[in-house]
């Protein structure tokens, strides 16, 4: 039996806030490694090495975990943010049986939408509305104070007691006698 590397169908699932990348293990192989790279520069983020004796998982980042079964290997990406948007590449290395095979199986572009906190968005909206109402109230108070001060100046100018004219007392009109 020769090692068989087909073009496996990588299954990408979004489950419970995590992205699961699952692909079938190569057939008739006793030792292989599967590695997940991020970006065009192919930065290794996690890997799984499987041999007859043991399974070794390696992760260079906190958001990647590996899971292996007898038929498939899964990379689980957790707690992703916008900074994790990139191209992810899966590469397979077959060590035993010979010959050594190194191939990149698939590239997947992963887009992560920002999580929006409804409470904080609502709170920000109410704060902005409150500040606008406060600013409008302040402007109205300033305008009202200016108008009141202007009216007081006008009233005091019309009743100026130190003018050159002597203030006169109000006199009621004389009543005409009735006959």
C-alpha cells in the first residue's frame, strides 16, 4: 500500500463561536504532520504530529487548538477578533512510509466580524443624546439671561432718577361733578 494523498475536502464550520477546520487524515500512513499557517508569509500557528507511538500537538498562539481522531484532524480557532482576518493554509507532511511527501492542501480566507456589545452601544448613544440636550439647555439659559439683562437695562434707563427733569408723581384725572 502506497501513501495516498488525495485532494481532501476541508470542512470549515462555525460552531459555538469557534471556527473548526476539519480534514481527513491521509490513508495508509503511519507518521504524518498537519500544520496550519496564517497569512501570505505562512506563519505557523499550530500543528499536529501523529506517529504510531503518540500524538503531539503544538500551538504557537493562544487561540488555536488541535483535535485528532482516527479519521480526521481538526484545528479549532477560538475567541477570534478582526485582527485574525487572513488566509489560512493547511499543509501535510508524510514521513512514513517513504517517500517523504510535503504538500499544501488548501487555503481558506477567514473573515471575522466584530462583536458588537449592544449594551455599550446603547449606553454611548444615550450619553451622546444627553450631552446634546445639556448643550442645548445651556445655550437656552445663556440666551434667556442675556435677554433678561437687556430688559432690565431698558427698564432702568426709562426710570432714571438722576436726570435733569424732576420726577413727577402720577396724578389722577379730575373727576367731573355729576349733576
